[in-house]
C-alpha cells in the first residue's frame, strides 16, 4: 500500500508538472505569436506604404527622379535594410537605391503579373525577400512614361531576427509562409531556411481552433507546439513553433527527479520493510521458538507428571488413569484384563550394601527386563521403591497369565552386574483379574497387593493369584496392622511367665517372660502372629523395649511381695540385638526398675551369632560388663562354629525343643540329644532344656542329665497374678 501511494503520488505530480509546463509552452507560443505578428504586420505595412508612396510618386513624375526626391524628403526606409527599385514593363531597372542594380533586368513575381494592384511577395533570393506592386497604366505621367513595377528587396533576417535562441530554442521555429505554402523565411536556432513547402492548410483543417489555440505538429521530424496566423491584407502567414522536446525537457528532468526520488524512497521503504520484515520474522521465529519451548516444556512436565524419573515408566498417577480406562472399556466390551503386582526380593539388602547408585541401576535394568518380557500392548509401571505393576490386556484365565509371569521370573533371576559384582535378585508377583477380583482400580490393586504379599510369605520368587481366602487372611492382617499402632497406648500387650525348674531340688530357678497381645476382637495372640507385622511397621523396637522394662519391673514387684529373687529371661530379636541403642536400652530398663543385673537373662538364638561374629563378641562384652547373663536359645539347631561359641562369654545354652522331643523317641534319637547336651556341659556352660512336654522327656532329663527345664509338662505360661498364686 505504501509503494502504491508513493508511485501513485509520483505519477500524479509528474503529470501535474507536465500539464503545467505544456500549458506554459502553449502560453509562450501564444505570446511569441502575438508579438511576432505585430512586428511582421508593422514591417509589412511599412513596406506596403513605401511601395504605394513610390508608385504614387512614380505615376506622377519621372521615374528617374522619384527615389531621389523621396530620399531627399526622408520618406524612404534605410537603404541598409531596404533596396527599392523601379522597373519598366520589360523588367529593366530604371531607378534604384542600389546603384549596382541599375540597368539590370528583374523579373516581377507571377502574382504581380496577374493582378495589377496586388502586393506580390517573391521567393527568397540571395537572402532577400522582394515585395512588388505594379505601376498603374492609367496614371502614367505627362512625360508619357509606361507601366512597370515597384520592387522592395529586404534582408530575410529582418523578419526572423527579433528573438534569441533562448526564447525559441534550438528546434523552435519562426516562419513567414506565403499563400502558396512556400516558406519565405524560417528560423530554427541560428539557422535561416527558405523555399520549403509547409502545408499549413492541412494543419488548419485538422485543428478546429488553429488561430486562437496552439496545436501539436510533427514537421521535419520535430514535434512542436505550433500556432499559425494569417496576415490579413497580406498574402502571408506567420508560423510560430516551440519544440515539445525542449519545452518539456524541464518536465522530463523533473519527472526523472520525481521517479528517482520515488525509486530511492521505494528502495528505502523496501529496505525498511525488509528490516521490519526480518525483525518481524525474527520476532515470529522467537515467538514460535518460545511456543515450541513452552509446548516442549509442557510435554516434558506432562511426561514427568505421568512417568517415573528413574526408569521412565508410567508412574502411579498414569497407571491409575490407565486402569480406570481399562475398567471402562472392559465394562463396555466385556473384556478382561489382569494386574500383576511385583516386588523385588532382597532389594533393600543390595541397596544398603552396594549403595543407592547400584540400587538405581538395578531398578533401571529390572524395568528394562520387565518391558521386554511382556507384550507391546501391555503396560509396565513403577509405583515407587522396588514395586512395579504390569497391566496385561485381554487376558481372562490363569493359563494365559502364568507363561508371562514365569517369563518375568526367569528374566529377573538372571544375574545383575552391580558395582562390579554379580548379584542375584528375584521377584514376588501377585495377580488380580478384572472383573473377578474387583470392579475398580482400588479393589484390583488391593487384591494384587494381597496376592503379592502372600507370594512373599510363601518364600518369594513365585506367583500367587488372588483368592477369597487370601482376602480373609489379609483382612485379619490389616486388622492386626491397624491395631498394633494403638496396642501400646491402650495397654493391650500382656506378659506371661513360664517357670524354670531344677529337677534335683524341685524348686523354681527363674522365670521366662513371654509376650502376648490381648486383641479386643481376636483375643489373645502370640508373637508369631503379630511381630512380623510389627517389624514391617517399625513397632518392633518399642514393643521389645516395653517387654524388657515390664519383665524387670514384674520381677521387682515379686521381690517386694516377699518372693525370692528369681532370674528373669527375656527373648531378644535380631532387630533388637543389632540396633545401635541395644546396650543403652538394657541400662535404661535396669535403671528404671532397679533390678539387679545378674537376675536378667537375655535369650538370643544361635543363628543370630552367624551374621557378624566380631560385632556379636563386642556386644557380648559390653553386656557382660553390666552383669547381665547371656543365654543362647535353640542350641543344637544352628551352624555356629564351636570355636566361635567357646570364645563368646555365654552363660547358658538352651537346648532346642526339637532335641528335647527326641528324648522320648528311639534310642538313636536319645543318644543324639544326650550328645548335644553333654557337649554343652563340656564347654563349661550351664545347659537348660526347653519345651519339655511329656513324662518320658521329664524322666529322661531327671535320670540322665539332671538339667533345669521348663515346658507344658511342668506348667504352662501364666500371667503375673497366676504365677504369684501358684508359687504361694
């Protein structure tokens, strides 16, 4: 649009200037014509007057004295410009102002021969134009002179020398043309021409207003603004022409300047537009790049929002959406699908032993193996930690799922190279089926989680499908888990005590504290039913500390009631034993209750000694400094080295109940059990039998080994009140 305005405005200005100059040229032609016409007419009238004066004088006097008389009277024009001659009827010059012409023969113009009273204009001859009038025969003088003519010769330049070149231009034209169309004189620039044919009649016929208005002519290759004027009373016309090229040169130059300026302006505008266009393009490109970055960022944010950053698998949120969609599609098209809940076995051990980097690498490699083990239509997602979920589409039977699950188990069992070491990991898988095991995401996930937990309990590295019985077991488990958190606060834990008897004396040597949970709805529960859950939920240590303190406190209460000081045995779990605050917890329990350290017996299984013998020896040394006794439980079933066992400061060996059971069996079983008991005695330690449940076992111990023992044969575990009444 701007270019259109620029070039349109330039075109308008150029045309305006051209029209203005054309009008000015036409005005100039008119002005020159008016001036030229007046001058030529004045000159012609002066010439005609002179001719008439000479003729009149000649007709009334002798020819030979006419010019002299008129010259003396100063009635003739200057001889420098005008040559006046009188010729007789034979064309002989009889009198002249130019002595050189006297006696010569002159030929009057043809018009003078036809009209006796006509101003005849001759053609240019020797740079002169002749004007002729006849002498009247009827007016001959008294001397009898004959007829003839009066001729005036004038320099042709006289008619065209009044204007300078700068007024007419090099191609401008001043012309005096006869009625016959012959140019008498024409000036163009500084050059004088004559004798040319100029068809002014045709010009007039083609122009309606040829007298008053200039018109354009093309004559001798030049276009001119031309004006023709007939000189009335004279057989002549004047022609004035100005060259269109010269008159419009300024317009052309101005037009060139305008077009050049328009070109420069357009070029500048195009440069500006190009710069603006480039800036706009850069801006658009920058905006597009920003938008692409925003879109990319949004895609990355969305990807991060729905994918796990470590394994790049779908996360819990994305999996929830996929399962919800699968449930909707399954309900609409009656299609089944399965959820596989996976948990890596021994992942925590590897993560704690080799470091988190190795654990992350293990998770990434496991994710890759899981992805390649399933179909392309299946989805592998990571819930967090070492838990994965696989969504198997379009499966409805176990025989369709088991091959995939076995392929997964085999893939995970392949060794992993972690931190330069070859590590072996397995996976436990729980499976739930839609719509059999749930109609929504939460139910299906819960069912698969229950099945996975059951796979863990059954030894790991296996696949378990969800069943209704499993649901009932898990309901109990959930009930126990939720109740554990309030059991300590609500004082639902109980201590039962089982006495240790001396066979030879028949007296009670000590008591063993046994933990029970008095559940509000499930009744009295043993540790095997809830302690694994306590380990998982982080409540094992608070419960163990409660048992230790309350066992010591009960011992002190019995002493305050007058009972003899009895030893109090408390079972210690591996988690409790290897806790960094274990020794401090013992000190705290003794300090809080005030019980003598030598009355406290800490029972630990033989298998606990195998995990870290050096640390075990260090802990045993600290415990012995306190004066507390150490008892090895289930002696005879572990794999401890006798040298390690002999090096540890152990006070008592508690023979496993499985060996005690063999005392009532075959002779070979009795010999094996007796050998283990004898081995404990030879190590210099006190030997104690646990789990005596029959008369035969009690009789064998009394007759052969004379070991202290406890078990259901002697008494069952009793509460503190029942134990007190029995001792009384």
